């Protein structure tokens, strides 16, 4: 009997492994095909800004300035009483942080509310407590679908495109820009928050359910409490993202550090550009260090055995790890968010002969397709939309998808090669916590491998610290107009993000197999390739699908720099006040995000089932 059960279990295991390998081979072949196809479509040509220009000489001047950043004005014609460069730069950095905190103070509460009511466990816990009638169940299902659709919609539009919409609708004030950042961030937070809540173990909630607790009590005291550490750490990560998004506002006229970079680069003051870039990188690195410390602290469990204590609650309070800095960080973040609303230049500036309400009314009139305005029949919008699709839409959409896919594949390729050396378990003189054979050179090897790990992780941080839009702007100006600067900018940023995410996967993975391989004279790469990679590749692929949707959204907005993706036509139509066509291209990109989201969900589910 036991042998029969063992055979059945073995057959099930072999079936799961074969299913997993078949799906992984399919995905890898798909990636290879897409890489070749995208490379063929993109070609490898640049169009310089002017005849006779030498982009590589410009690149040499620009990158050599990295070794000589400027701390004074490079403009010799400034008057003596002008505000110094460092003062202007510091003010713009403070504005960048201010707008990021304001945006997050709006996004976090909205994202938390939407995340709670769009989580499947919320509706599951409520419906399990009550014997609901069919109409009420259908009502709940409809409401759940509407909320999920709304959160997907607001995050499917890039914050810079939301900025264009809000500027057109209510004026170009810093407050409008902050709201434009908050909207897609709230949608992203809602999606991630709902997934974090749904992934929590339901054992505690079931115990409370059977003991007669109310559904709201169950949800808040079990699932929400269990998810709170992950909710906090992800919110802090989104604050880091908000700082990058706020920096990009400088390219639409808002005084942030992005405006300093743009103005200095246009005047060929490369030393000033590098000073601003270094300041932005240092700011992001500080946020990353604080975020990593918060994650580490929230995952520390009490060290004593509380089972022997009589009063377990008080014992837990006495023995819980104490880190007062966490409390002060929370107080500082809350105080800074409140302070950002009231200290600094006026947020709600407005310059127009129309009132905001009149301007909003005019905007909603202008987004109605031109043929519909004349006839009043929305059927007339079909040939109008067909003409836009045929003339520019199809080509722009195809270009957007090609840029996004190629950038992600390049980022994944280089991340796969470099990420092992960022892992603290591999880039270590005792890899996988195994004894080192270099007994006489332990200190030297410890220093060398520690240097390798720190340097690789630093490369990942720097790569993701500079926003894609700023990277693309600089590369386009240096290398010339073409799609490859956009691809490289998007690939560099995602290289840093995938490196961080995959590095955490490696460090959190079971090291037993890799340890055995290394103890049996296997190299680090062999232990990684045969011991860790097979077990972690499933999650690595999941992160690739997750980033694909983000890359499509980013490649859309990078077209605003002059390359014919969807963002290019969105920017052109906005500048010419043709808001109906602008909304058409925005919705076209939104539909693609919806489809890519559904496709990613399907592929992730297949990989999870196979794994």
C-alpha cells in the first residue's frame, strides 16, 4: 500500500516537474524569438541632430565631466547678486522631495482604501459571514469588478501623461502635478496592497470566524495586521519612486531637480548636470538604506520563548525587539508630509482668464471627437478613430511595444549575468555559509568578495536611481535621435530594479542544494546554476512579467522626447489643443496595458501552477 502511494506521489511530482519545465522552455523560447524579432525591427541606426555632429565626442565630454562635477555656476555672464548654483540646486531638490511627500500623502490613504475593498479576501470574509441572497452577491461582484477596473485604469496611465491631462484641465500648478503623480501611484498601491492581503494565511481568520467574530473584526485583526509590515515597506519603496517621478516634473516646467538637469544640459554645463545627478543618486541611496533598515526591523521576531510565560501579551511587549529609530522615522515621515502642504512656494497657483470650473468644462467639451460635435451622433466617431489608427496609431503602438519588450529583455539578460555577484550568499568568502579553502588568505578574500558584493549592489542602486525619462533625455541628446537611446535608458533602469528583486530572491532561497554542490568541489557559479537558479527561476520570470506592464507604460511616455511612440502623438496633440485626439492615443495605450495585464496574470498563473 505504501509503495503504491509512493509511486502515485512520484508520478505526480514528475508530472509537475515536466509541466514546469515545458512552460519554462516555452517562455524562454518566446523570449528568444522576441529578442531577435525586436532587434530586427529596431535596426541599429541613429539620426544625429545636425550634419557633421559627432555624438561620440559629445559623449566623451559629458562622461569625462563626471570626474569633475561643478559646485559653482559655469555660466560666466551671471550677475554678482544672482542666486548661487548650489542654492538653486538645493531649492529644487527640496521642491522635489516636497512634491513627492504631498503625492504620497494622497496616494497612500487612497491606495489603502482601494486595496482593502479590491482584495478578494475582503469579499470572501464578508460573504462567508452572511447568508447573502443572489441579488446581493451579484451586487457585491459588480462592485468588486468596478473597483478592480478603476484601479487598473488609473495606474495604466503614466503620471507624466496624467500631468498633461491635469494641466489641460485645471491649469499648470504644482498641486495639479502632485495629484497627477498620486493617481497612478494610488492604483499601483491598491493592486499591490490587495495582493499582499490576499496572500496572508487564513488560519487565524478562520479561527475567529468559527468563534463568532464579526467579519470586519476578522479582517482588520488578522489579515490586515499580518500584512501590515509588508504594506509599510512597500509604501516606503513607492515614496522612493515618487521622488524619481517628482524629479521628472522639471521637464514639464515645474521647479524640481529635473529642471536643473535640463537647463544645465541645454547650456552644455556638464559639470552642473553631474552635480545634480549625484545629488539625486545620493538622495535615492539614502531612501534605499532607510527602507532596507525598516524591512529588516519589521521582520525581526522576539528572541525569548514566550510559551513559558504566564502573561504572554505583556511578555511579548517586554521581549519584543526595541528599535526607537523606527518610531522616529514614522513620526518624521508623518510630520514631513504635513509640513510639505504648508511650507514652501504656493502650490495652487493659477493663471488664466477662465475660472478652473470653466476651464474644466471646456476641456470635457474638447475631448469629444470633432465629428461628434458637429453631428451629435457618437457613431461618427468610428471612422474618425479609424483614420487616427491608420494614420499614426498602429505604427505608434507597435513602436511602443517593441521599445518596451527589447528594453526588458536586455535588462533581464544582463541581470541574469550579474545578479549572483550582488547576492550576499554568493559574493562572500564563505559562499552559502560553507568553509573557505583559503585559510591563509581569509581576510583578503573576505575583503575582496565583500567589495565585489557592495560594488555590484551599488551599480544596481545607481542604475535605478536616475529616472528613465532623464536617462533617455540625456542619451538622446548625446547619441542622437533614435529608438536605441530610449531602449537603453529603459533597460538600464529596469536592470537596477530586476537586480534588486532577483538578489532578494537568491538570498531568501533555500541554500541546501547549493551548499552540497559547493562542498563537493563545485564552483560558485555551478552551485548557483544547479542549486539556486532552478528553484528561483519561476519567481524571476514572474518579476519579468510584472515589469513588462511597467515598461509598456514607460515606453509610452518616453515618446514625448521626440520618438514616434504613443507618447509623441499624445504630446503633439496636447500642444496643439486637440484634446480629442490626445485622449484617443491615451486610451489606446490604456487598452494595451489592460491586455498586457491580463496576459501577465495568465502567464503568472501558469508558471505558479507548473511550479
